[in-house]
C-alpha cells in the first residue's frame, strides 16, 4: 500500500506542474471531475488507515490522550476535523459497506458519506438490516444529484421509500437521532487572535441554546435610545456580564486548586502610574486602564521576579502546590507542559519532578504543570521530565519512541 500511495503522490505532483491553461474547457471539466473522484477514493483509504490506527491504540501509545488528539498533531488538523475522521471511520467499519464502496469508487463525497452513514444507522435501528441495505442504494443514487445538506433533509423521508409501514415510528426515531447528533457535535472553540483577542465559535444543542438565550437576552437590550452599540457588540458585552455574575456568585467549582478567578500579572509601578499593560494567566494582555479597573475589586498578591522574568519568591508552601506557588507555576508553564498538549492551566495538576515522597521539594524548580492524562502518562516512568537551562520544562521521550531521546518542549504555550 505504501508503495502504491507513493506512486500516486508522484503522479499528483506531476499534475501540479501541468499547464491547466492549455486545456480546452471540456478537458478542464473532465479533469476537475477526475480530481474530485480521486479525492474521495483517497478519503476512503485514509479512513481505513485511521480506523486501523485507532483500533491499535497508536495515539495513546505515543502519549496522546486519544486518537483524535494524535491526529490533530500528526496531520495538523483542528480537533473537530480529527474527531469527524475517527467517527466516520468507525461508522463505515461498523456495518455500512455500501457507503464505503460508494466512497471508494468516487461516486459520493466524504460529507455525503457522513450523511448517508448517519441516515442508514437510523433506518437500521427503526426497520432492520434489509431496509438499511435498500436505504444505502437509494441514498447513494440521490447523492448523485443532491449536496450533503439537502441529502440530509431528504434522508428524513427515506423510510417512505424503503419501509413505509414503519415510517411514522421512524420519524420519531429520526428526531431522537438528530438530538443525539446535536449532543455529539456540541462544542465551543476559543481561538486566540494575533492581537490577543479571542474568537468564539461553536455549536450548541437545543437545550444549551435555550439556556444561553434565556440568560443573555435580558442583558442585550440597548442601554438607552442613544446606545451606540450594534446587536453583536451588545451580545458580546452581555456575555462578559454573564461571566462576571457567575464569578461573583462564588458557586463555580475549583480549578487546579484555586477558586475560579481572573488573574492579572503586572508590576506595582505599572499599577500605580498606569505605565504599561497587564497580562492574564491565559497570556492575553490588558490595557493599563483595564488593569486598574480590575484592581479596584481584586486581591493584590506580591511576587518577586528576577531580571529575566523568573519568579524567585512567592512564599512558602507545604506538599501541595497551591496559592502563590501555583500562580508562579502557571505564569511559567501557561498550561500543560507535555509536548503537543493544549490544555489550559486550570485543567492541570502540579507534578513534582522529583517526587515529594522521595525527598523532592515543593518549589518552582521541582514542579511542572500537567493535565490529568499526561500526569498519569508521566508517572508510568517512560518519559523523563527536567528543566532546561532557561528554567523551562522539557521532556525526554522513551527510546522506543525516539532512539536519540532528543528533548521535546510544548510549543502551544510558547511566548511570542
């Protein structure tokens, strides 16, 4: 397989150098069709490989918390794209061979395959294997005419064609399946922009959408007839107000040993004289005006920093890394320090590099932030954790993963 894929890659590379401008229009259209068909057939191969790697647990063996996370780092995909690959690979492997064959032949697209797989699964539950096989044929035929969104809508009436005697009951099952898909696909993504802002995107299921609207709508009304804010800006401000209300209620669970709180780092001179910006524990920067406003209703905790910004003294602690010491650890590591992990600080534990029970100290030079998964992974003893010459954590992989055992660092939280 690897040899065949290498040859195919070389053939595609040759096509990249071919002058498309020299082709007549009908050849251009034919080439587009061929490229699209090849893309779908390659997708079928890719799904088969993903399914096999997932079954073998390759991602977990190499230190990832799941196949999804492993694919994200290996192929540089978004988490949602990686999850869709794993889910579809499992669905096609679980019993819709007609869909897999149609994708492998290039007759349907990857998105159409996902729609057909979901629909056929519903039909199988409602009307049995025979009806599901008929549904595959009908849906593949429809896929030759309709794009994925319309195909999904048509799929809600598929039982009228393949099993009319159970169509009414199946309509109810389809509604329940749609609710399950909404639950499966629910997510909220926070993407940091280059200027320190966040882009908020996601998909909420019906219940969460109702809760958000119920909570945010009363806060989005214009403050008066001269309110200059557009509706989008009012929703932004309402979401911020909602977060402030939740923090002030004091009923949020602890995160990493601390109460839910907004942590801002700045110097006394900056705070007193409004000379510069402050920094959140998420590495986002705030204007001097914002820092002073937040300081009006905040606890002020001192820390002594060296010339290069290293935290030298934040007080004495016991075995647990809490309070000022944990805040210093968050300032240094910014999140789980294991290579390739993007978990934020509040999802992390403080790990003693030299175990406390073995005489290790509870100090910044003997601690590293690790998420729960990588904390367990490191405790198995295959990876070596140490601080580099610049005082930042680095991880030496086991010899079976890297014979040269070259140290690795997490670049997700790197300062820019």
